[in-house]
C-alpha cells in the first residue's frame, strides 16, 4: 500500500482519455488499494486513476470517509446522550463505468477537486444517472444513482475523458480559477 502523489492542473496528463481495464488481476487490486489510501489521506470523497498518473478507467468513491471531527449525533431515544459516533466507511469501486439516461432535473453542487486544490465552484449536473460498471472481480453492475454520489460519479467520469470541473465554468471563471492556482503555487 502506498499514498501516491496527486497530479495537479495544468499538468497535461489530466487531459488524457483513460483506457478500459481488461485485466482484473492483482495489479488492479493493488492500484485500487493505493487509490483508496491516497484518497483518504488527501482527504477527498473520490479519485480517478489518472489523478495518480494511471490512464485507466478506474474510480474510487467514499462519501463517508471516517471523519474524527464529525459532529456528534444524538443516538438515544431520549436525545439526551450525545456521544461521538464515527461515520462508517463506504468504499465503492467503479471500473469501466458508463453513464446514461441523465435526468432532466439538475443539481448544483459547489465542487472541488484534488487536482485543482483550494478552488471551489458551483457546477450543475443531472440529479440522477444510470450507471453501469464492473467491480474488482469483473462482475457487472447496473444502478440508478442519485444525490451526492451522482454528482461525484459524474465528476470522476469527467476525469476519464480528460475533463476537470473547471472546464464546466465560464471562460472568465475558469481563467480566475487557474490564475488563483498559479498564484498559490508560486507562493508555495
Ligand atoms: O474530494 C472531492 N470532493 C468533491 C466535491 C464535490 C464534487 C466532487 C468532488 S470529488 C473530489 C475529489 C476529486 O478530485 N475527485 O476527482
Ligand atoms: Ni477531481
């Protein structure tokens, strides 16, 4: 297991189109394990393989990365005892994902990206999509996905096509984001 370096914009590797996975072997399992470790360390809720320099159609997502600073939640019926209840990890792997049947309904979410650090901007995407994908054993899955998972999955799918969330912004806003990124990099 290893935490891998995350590639940042405007690195041209992020514009590559990723290739389908054909071998569901130990190397793929090792890549996915490293991607989870890298994503939890960052921390982020999703990661595409190209963000660690591997141009393969592999995504990992966990909307509930165990957060030690999570808000305490009331867990007794009387509501008086509030104690810390860590969120449970919910790791999901999507290999060779295909999205279809986008809903007409759209959802706006203030997105961020580990490859575009410290930049956040509203992006509008279909609220629901049909997703078909394979798991680590090559088994096929088919589900309608909604909510934050739909937003995140569409963000990750874009990475497989060489698209970043800032590519959905107006030229002006994208220019401002890239300038801010360049400035932060010069200061670092
Ligand atoms: O950690 C992440 N948060 C996020 C927030 C809103 C929409 C998408 C994301 S994915 C992002 C991690 C990342 O860059 N994945 O490619
Ligand atoms: Ni991203």
